[in-house]
C-alpha cells in the first residue's frame, strides 16, 4: 500500500537568517531529565526482560515518573541531605503473560538505581532517595495490538523532526556535553545543568545554570574562581562551532558579596529546590527549540512497539537528518507524522515533509529524494526499534 507522504516547498526564511533564536537544553542531572532517564531506562529494562522470557516485547508505558524534591543543607567543604528525594516510578506494564508472573516492580527499581548511579555521581542511592514503584497493569485493548503482525497505533497523535541543527542549537547541546567532559578535571561541576542560548543577530549569548558540588569547594573564593574558569572554557569551546560572537554567563542569580551562590550536596537541584516530571524537558533530539515545530508528546518511557508519541518523534528526527545530509539543495527540512488510533503504525494518516530549498534547486528531485528516504524509514520501523533496544538512540 502506498503511504500518504506529501513533500512541499516551505516558503520561510531559514532560521540562521532570522534575527532572534532561542534554544534550551536541560542536562542529564536536571530533575526533568532525571525523570526522563528513569522512564526510558525502565522501559528498556522491561523490553529486555520480555524479550529474554518470551521472545517479544509486551505492552508497557512507564512515562509517568515523578520526582519530589527533598531538603538539603549545602555548605562549603560538604553539607548534607536532610530529607531524601522521593521518586515515584509509575505507569503500566504487562505483569502476567502465559501464566508467568513478571517482577515488574523489581525490574523497575533495579533499572532506576542503575540510572541514578550513572547520572548523578554524588548521589547516594541508598540514603539520598526513596524509590517507590507503583506500576499497574495495562488495559486489555491496548495489549491486544501487540499481537498483530504490524502493530496498530496506540493513539491519534503526531511526531515532529527537523534538520539540520543551527549553529546556536549545536552550541547549546555541546555546551552541556562539554561541561560533563570538563567535570573530569573540575569535579565541583554537578550534573544538573541548564543551558539557555539566545542569538540576536550575530551574537550568541549563553546563560548557564550549573549546580556546583559543595564538598569540592573550600570557600567562596574558590567557588568564584572555578566559576570564572568554567565560563572562559565554555566561551572558547563554543567558538569552534561558529564565527559569530559568543558570550557566556553562569549562575547569574549568585550574589557573591552576600555569600549566596548555587551550591548543592548531590549535584542536582532535586535535593532541595526543584521537582521533576517526564516530558517537561528536552524533546527527542535533546533540545527545546521554540523557533521550531515541536510535539508535546513525552518520548521517554513510552513503549517502542506501537506508541507513536515515541516512534514518530524519533523516526521523523532520524529521517530529517538523513534527508538534510543526502538530498542536495536543502536549507531546512521539517517532518510531521500523524497517526490514527488502531491503524498500522507504518501507514500514517499523514506524513508531511516541508522543505526550505536553496535558490535554483530542482524541487521535483528534492521531493522524490525526501519521499524515498521517509518511506524507507516507515517501511523499516523494526530497524528503529532495534536501535532503541540497543541504546543507540538518545531520547532526551
């Protein structure tokens, strides 16, 4: 059956030529990113368990994880957590199959502890958190679609992707990644990072929030000196991605004279100031981009078999990247894929490709190339699923 793929010219000014651009990334230790990471790690653990036991992934969605901030008393040289973080692992999963009971909650808690240990190097998973697993059983009508040859879409929803990334988008993404690399030589850098990029014309301003870890800083002077070193390093690092002017600031709410600065015990604001929830952070490509179309669907924790909120966001992103890289004459490409509940996921209700072409390009050739690539991705959704099972695709 021919897929409903429509490729059209999009008459708009490419983002790089627009005057104002805003881009945000929440780092792996931000409470919302931690919630995303927990949801996705539990889903992957369940997928592997189902595959090992039954040779197939069974119905589940673990995308409702919540983090409730604790209380702490940070202090130079080392403070303490007064009240642990509370983390609720929730969602739906197949708990009994072929009369065999699956230890869903145990799997979830084990996966959560592993993710927290890997993501937050100064969090004591035995004493700083309370993990509570309340994963219920999925509804029978949703479980039924897993038994079909081509799974049916679980919902009427859409996914969005675009390419290529702008200079500002690359800088914002790589700034958070570089801070994690810099942590090897500056252990005071916490994993809870937020990078806000604002480009005005040819000037890119980076506003960085970084939860510094108290036990690695002896006093206020060392904090200020370390902060200055980080800002200088990040400013120089960003310049490799652009010829534009780059400015950076960090922890702008600090009042050094009053001694009020952003230090934490664990490296995440969830110890005291901020709760977290799945879907409130980065989109599927790791960024929050108000200048681009976005889906509000949370990607993390949704099952990779028939949940279009996950599959279509990731597929459209991967397809857009390939189109931008391989089809000549494209400034920007935007993909929106819409499902209908109960219909085969490889036959979307609409797959829209919008192209911002370069001057003088052959639009017919562009349309054919873009449609062929997207059609191939839709025909090979199991390829995307295998990439997810192997952890080859980041979802936040």
